[in-house]
């Protein structure tokens, strides 16, 4: 199945190379434990700086104990709010041949397919100092590519194999959840540094959880979603990194007549030429046609 996902990704123009051609029996439920930090009464991540990739809103540890120790230090010594998140996959951005790991398999084929495609987007294009853009692009393209994979690929003899319709419903559920959570996040922006932020924030969170519990979700259980939603300031900052720009990516795809390969080619061009991330979203009708022509010329030379 992984090989079929690799073939499908290659057909869309994603850089595949020798990614995910090996397997590592990785212990535990995660590969990396990620930290995101925010200052008191703020939902803006305080970034870390790394060579090559620049500023990132998260910092990852292979050792969960080290991650928890730093989280405690950040909370105690520096007063940060910290979101600690288990991560089942990562990308070395094409520098190394990343493996399939045991935690990637544990959540079933739907999650595995989307994760592979998401990480292959990172291996194809990465803009330094643009974490929100990179993560939202990988999330959006990974979701859309996974939908098309399930539409076009015959179901192998594996348990829990989703239909394309069910996977679409799963994406629809996540979009609906994101809409409620981002609305809550926006309400908190208006409360930043307000003297009575704590009680007003608590009431806003109560309302948000009630709204989540009432969502007409198609696959997920809204009661469980409402109970388990991570709505701390730092976790809201992390969610914003991934989802705030999803509607803008959807508009780019629509302008390109739904051609996901054209969107991927555009993304690769922006990375290759180090163009500003913000300009990626400015697609006119003429430019959309130029993207298609450029893709056709590139295909003819391969």
C-alpha cells in the first residue's frame, strides 16, 4: 500500500525519490514529542530558530522525557503556556530517506495515507521562516491528495480501509471542528491582556466546547471531540499554524480548476525560486493558465 501511495504521489508531481522505502520498528506511540510555547495571555507561538529552516513555532524531541522536562522548565522558570504533542511522523525535507515507522501504522490506513502524502509535500517544497504556510499547504494538499487516492485506488485486503466518501466525511468533520476552534481563538484575540481575561476566557471555552458537542459530525463523535479538544493557549497557537490558511489554499485550488498537480507545481516553483509565501495565494485567471502551460512544458521534458 505504501508503494502505491508513493506511485500516486509521484503522479501528482510530488518529490518521492526513496522516501518511505524502508521500515523502522519504532517503540511507543510517537516518533517525536513536539513543544509549542506562548507567553501568558497570548495565543501567538514564541518561535525557536534553527539553521537552514529558520524560525519554527515548535521544537521536537525524540526522547519524550526530555520534552516533558523542557516543558516543565518553560512553565515554571519562564511562565510560558506549553502544548506538548505526540507526533507520529516527521520529514527531513528530502535530505534523508525517511522511513515508515510503527507509530505511523497504528492509526490505520486512512491516517497512514494522509500522513505519507503530507510529509511528501514537505519533501517537495519548504519555504524557510514560513511555518504556517508550509504546514497549512502540506495539510491541505495531503487531505486533497488522500481523497483522490481513495477515489482512484482499488481497496487492498486490509482492515478498516475507508471509502472515498467516508474519508471525505472525515475531512469535513475536521473542517467543522476547526471552524469552531478558530472562532474561539478569534474571541481570545480580543481578550489579549484584558484584566478580566481569565473568567471571560473560561466562559468562552465553555461555549466553544458546547458548540463542538452539538456539531452534526459524520464520522467523529461530537461528545468525545468536545471533551478531548485541546484548547489551551499554546495548543490554539499550534492549531492556527496548521489550519488558519486552509480556506486560502482551497481558493488557490479552485482557481486552478481543481488541478492538484498544478497546485503542487506552483508550490514547488515558489520554493525553488524562494518567492514570498504570501504571494502564493495571488492567483489570477491568466496566471492559472500560465501554471498549466508551465506544467505541460515540464512534463514534456521529463
